[in-house]
């Protein structure tokens, strides 16, 4: 466990929550979609997972850039 995570990322509990909670919610939702897709491949395949991963990487990179400045 990294008890220095907030300090290392220059976050307070609130700012960390503001970023992490929506990310966790999106990850949870997409995991349900992918779970269903595993059993029924003809459902939900329109690139949503690929787009989710690309967008998540962009959000994380944007967050890292904000921390460096």
C-alpha cells in the first residue's frame, strides 16, 4: 500500500475522489458491457471498449500533465 499516493500525485482526498470516482464508475459500466459481450459477441460491439480505453488514456495523460505544471 502506498500511503504517500496523495502527496506524490499532489492531490487532496477530495480532488483525488473527483478524478477517481468517475473513472471507477466508467470502468465498472464498461466491464458489465464487456462481460455481456463475452457471452453474446454480436451485442455491444461498436468500438465502445476501444474508445473507452483511448479516452481513459487521454484523461490520465491530461491529469499527469496538470500535476507536472
